[in-house]
């Protein structure tokens, strides 16, 4: 249940004040200040290994002793190896104990009046911190130490640090009592739901926690390049020796999305290797085997591929757009020898018309049906994930010999019944590879990695649409046949400890994806031999000789991986009613305590016994609310409008949300709401409505920019530009309404030939010529702002919004919309000019031809038509002065390259009602031009309705 926090008294407020602040709490709410004041993350990366220190500071601004609780995430692959409590200048080192014992000692310490803190793991990647007996006006800090190996694929390493536990869908029947203080009740399917469901702050609240995050990066002898932050603006500087970098978040960031840092490593340091780290006693040790894919051609085998797409409510917005695009592009790469099916699910499973649940041949017609179906999907309902996965596994289980069986799941993974799903799927996935595409900025990576490992597959993180474009080629290779399968590890002088290998079932080896195996050994150093089979059926083997390493983190990283496998085995064996294997639990606890690594059956405890501050332990308890994840729609029963301008769908009996004179309906494409205006005589018309949160109304410069851009955009009238109808202010929100354009966006188009791609961009250029002639600049051109409502048509969307949305993104420290398609000067904060839009047109053409955003700087990819390369090189020049001067000039070069550019459509003829024998032709009326304009602006009515009004 949720614990109410009373309002502070004036005495409490005075006691909690600090210099220049309104109170110790980071956020003053109507229910009192929140306890978590600050969090800092300091990471040191050497090669592919990271050591991280996390520090959380809690403050009691109330008049009674406080127990503060915080549900928070950590990297799921990281081993938590240390814990300490700092209070009143004293440092108390934490100890690791069996979880039940640690909880009992914590409660005893509170009863005795001592300050105490306990850290527990609720799920892989989800933890709870409790700090108890914190006296009024005092602060306490807790510190966690972690170590982890970074994922590495296609030459790129990823450091991901999650910052918020996103709300999860909780299925099942509520139980009579709950074990935690969270907002969700425990259910028969999720018996610990109340321990993983922190309350969520309302959108627009001030940031309650001061966040500091920094990463020091040493390539460890490898060649480092292309260092970049995916979701945050950072400050970056080289280290004093010039070999590495230090990256730090800018001030003011919120804990509402993952921090993701990527960098490329290359050179001779990255090759197949076997390293040993002996224990202090010397009789045993830990090994790490790194296996790089061999240089052999990839084989091709017919495949049975089943795509499971999450279209539930949590996928609202860009996530569902990216998910639909991902599945559509994977479907489009299937060969005629393959078979496939597509399951879209929320509370129910739906399939493309004419395909059904069974596998179908991947003919052109069937693939087109599937892609058409994907374009119609909208977010709705709950995430009932178990049934579609079971159905998919069952269909694939009956496959024919000689065919690859692949299950692809595209989701954010935000479910609470992970253990139940794994338990039900485990016996059904034998022989089926599982690939999980996690689409979110606060993705449930721990669950999706566990699911992929269960099927000997892989997890791929997609935190933005730009990232989707980057990973599609790699994912396509992973969906093909592996280079080496059936891998086995044999000792060759090195004695391997039985049952210590993780993963216990080595996955297959794919191009660009090295394999890392950890384990334990006994005795003297030696070597190992790897055996497997190539797709040709030939035997493959490799032998590695061990060498020592000074990497002290290896034992803890192995222990974390081993504990994770044992915990998964424990959950698979537990049926929810019988007691699971006590031997497994004992093995988990023993491994955790021996190697000093936190697990679900152990906990870290620190008790300050130097002082008695609250004998009896009575006081106030507060569960810290967390930020709403960035880009998430509000919960289904919300009646407000979120800052992105998407109307929250109401539940049964909910009132319709309104904004001024507009009634907001279901969320539509392009970050807009489908809105209707209620006018005289019951007149209604549907629009696309985009609104901005109250923070824009409070910024005079942004308001001026919004209005100025809107005034330029409203003057643009062109059949290939979505017409802007209205700008306004209501309920402290500025909004824009424009023509509602149905049909797919350019991002959803696949299988276009060169002529079709050039024709689409040609129409866009003709529209841009009209936009630029009116003094406007789009500033946000890309696949998501170009609609293709019908063959031979385009609609340029979002005119008047580009500069405003970029300004908001830069102010909030976020990446601008469609950053991969924006000109360099726009990403640098410049307002842009027509040449910036021509860069976007060139990037759009590359996307339509190659399926991905262009590289920076532009480098022609194999398969691009040679005649287009000079045009693209000029359009995508980093220097605006080197680009085309106008859209007309770029059109001329496309025509000179031999491509036909569609002409602009002729304006529709003026309406002339036919004379009737019984009627006298109408004389000219002054109202006729008015009705003609209405006919042009309101195509929903159609000519006949307008003609009837004229005749009347």
C-alpha cells in the first residue's frame, strides 16, 4: 500500500531549512518533503570492465525520526560487492548476510534505537534501500560498489546505467495482504508486486533529486573511437595522458531515463583469449574465455520466424512506431524459402488478415499483408505477455528438421510476472532461438536478457528510433544461420570445475558478436579446446592457452553470473505452490557469501551502534516516489494531458479530456492527439493537435518563438504540406492544430525501388520550395515527418514545430527528435535555413534507399545508385555553404541524373453546380468565394456537401 506523508508543521519546516533552500527535502509537495536528496554515480571503465560507485543521500526534514525507502534500478549484469553507511562523519562498513537474518538484525537495530541501512535485491536489476532511525534534520549517505563486464557487439561497447524503475503491468488476482509498501497489490501471478511498484511523481513536478554522473574511460590498450552518449547531453574531455576520456552529465538532469554511453574499441587487444585469475589461496581461480567469431562464410538455411510484437499501452508513442518499423523491416528481409507469422498482442493476440496463427510462406504477397497490418497498430490494453510467447513457442516447436527456429520479441519488457513467464516458457523453447528487442528509455533489460538466454539468443537495446536504424543490419545477421553451433568446451591442461561454466549452455557464434564464457578452474594453468560445427556440417575447433590477469573483478563477475543462472533455475523449478529445491537456495546463498556478491537470498546491512537516537524505533515511514519515465504516456485512468501533447485515454466512464474548445480523442501519430472542435450547430472536425506543457508558457522567449514560427507556417498552402489551422493557449498550454493526415509515415515504408524513393523525395522538395518561399524552415525533416497517405502523394508534417521542439530538447538536455536526420548546424543549436532542410531531404533519400540514416560524414554505401551519389554528397555536406542553395537546384540535379520528378498537382477546379431544367442557374453570390475556401480547407465535407449549401 502507499503510505501517506502528512504536511510539515512550521516547526518542522524551520528545522529542515538549509542555506538558500526551502528545506532539506529535494522536493516540497503538499504532503511534505521527500527524503532522497541526491544521487551520484562514478564509474571507471577499463577496456570492457566497469567499476561503479553509487551514492544516495537521504535527509529527514520532518519533526520525527524517519525510515526512508527507495526502489531503484542497477545494471542487471553488475555484481554488487560493497556497501557502507555514512552518518555524522562516521563510516559503517556493511556486511553481507542471508536475507532473512539481515532483515531481522535491521529490525532489531531500529528497535534498539540505532541508525541502520539495508540493501536488498527484489529482482534482477531492481533493488530496495531502507535507511531507518534517521533523526530530524539529519542526513545519511549510503554507498554501493559494483563491477561488471560490458556487452560488446559489432566492435561497439555499451555502458548502460538505469536511473528509474518504470511502472510494470501486474497481472493476476490480488491477494488479501501485500508484503511491501508499493502502489500495486501483490497478486497470485506477482506475489511481490508491492515491492517493485514505487509511487510515480506527476508529470511536470520539479526534479526531486540532484543527479551527478561521471564516467572515466581507459581503453586498456585497445583503440578507442566514436564515444557518444545516446540520451543525455554530456561534457567530455580527454584524460591527462591522452589515452582516455572523462564524461560527465550536465547539471539539472532528471532520473527519468537510462544513461547509455557507447564507444568503439579495436586493435590487436581484441582477439580470442583465455585469462586466469587465481584465488588468494592459489588452489582455485576464475577464468574468462573471449571467443571472436572465426573468418568463415555465414551459411544460409530456411527459417521459421515468429514475430511477437507488444502493442500494449506502455508502448505508446515513439516506442510503438519503432517497434512496428523493426518488425516490418525484418519481415521484409525474409526469403521465399522462409516461413513466418506475426502476433501483435495486448490483452489479446491479433494476426495480419489472411495469415492467422500458423506459419505462412514468406511470399511477396504475404509479407505485404503483414507490413500493411503493422501500419495499422495502435497502443492499447495490458501487457499479457505469457500467452503470446507460449503460443509462439508451441508453433515453432513443431517445426521441420533442417529449418532454423527463431522467436523475435519486440517489447519494452515492463511486466511484473517475469518469473512466471520464464517458468512457463522454459520447457517449450528447446531448439528455438529467442531474440529480444527492448524498445524503451527505461527498458526492463534484466528480464529480456534472461528470456533471450533461455533461448540461447541475444538481447538488443533500442532506446531511440535513430538507434533502431543502427542495429537493424546487425539484427538481420543474427536472425540468419550462426557461423558455429553446438559449442562445447574441453579441458586441454586446465582442470575445469564441474558446473561452473556460465552461460552453462554456450550460445551459437554469430558474425560480429564475440562470445564470453566465465568459469572456475583448479590446479595449475593450462589451456582449453573449443569444438563446434559450421553450417556446412564440417567440424570446427580452436585451442587457447591461458595467461594470467590482474583483473580482480573477475571472481565477482563470475559469481554474479553463476548466481543469476542458479536463481533462474530456482524460479523455473518453483511452481508457485510447492517449496523449491532447498539445495539450490543453499547453493545460491553459499556462492553469494563466499564471493561477497549480493543476491535475491542475501542482503547488505550496516548498523551505526555508536549512538542511540530513537529507542523503540517508532517514527515516520516514507517510500520515495520516482520520476515518470521519459516518453511514457500517463496511466490509463489519468484525465490530464501529458507534456508531449498526447491525450490520456480515459477508462470506463472517464470524462473526455479537453483543451480549450477541442475535445481530445485517442492518441494519433507524430506525437499528436486526434482532436475534435465543437462549434455552432454541432459542427465537428478532426485535427491533429500538438500541445506543450506549462513550462513553455512560462518561458517568454519560447512563446515568442512558437508564435513566430506558427505565423510563418500558417501562410504556407500547398497540397503536399499538412495545413496549419490554429494556434492557441488554453489551460496554460500552447497548442497547434493542423490537418489530420492518415496513412503510413516514410519510416514505415519498405521495399521501395530507386525510382519510387526519388519520387517521394522529389515531392518533398517541391513542398519545401513553397515552404522556403514563404520564409519558413521546417527544421525537423525526416522519415517521421513525411506521410505517404496514398500512392503518388506526400504530406509534410509538423511545419512550425521544429525549432520549438529542438529548443525544448536542448533545454531539457535531451536529444532532438529525429536527430540522426538533422543537419549538423541544427544539432549544434543553430536556427537553420533552407539548406538545413535540404540536408534532411538527402538523409530521407538515403533512408528510403538503404533503410538507415546516413553516416556522418556521408560515405556512400554499397547498393546506392551511382548517379545519386554526387547529389547525396552535396545535400549531406557538413558545411551548409557546400550544399544546394535551394530545393529547385536539388530537383534539377535529380532530373539531370536521369530521374523523373513528379509535377505539382493542378489546383482543383472551382465548384460549379450543374443547372437543372426545373431550376434557374444561381446568380453570382458574394458568399461563393467563402464557400470555395471552406471546400478547400475542409476536405472532410467533400464537394457535394458544400455544393448543397451553395444551392440552398
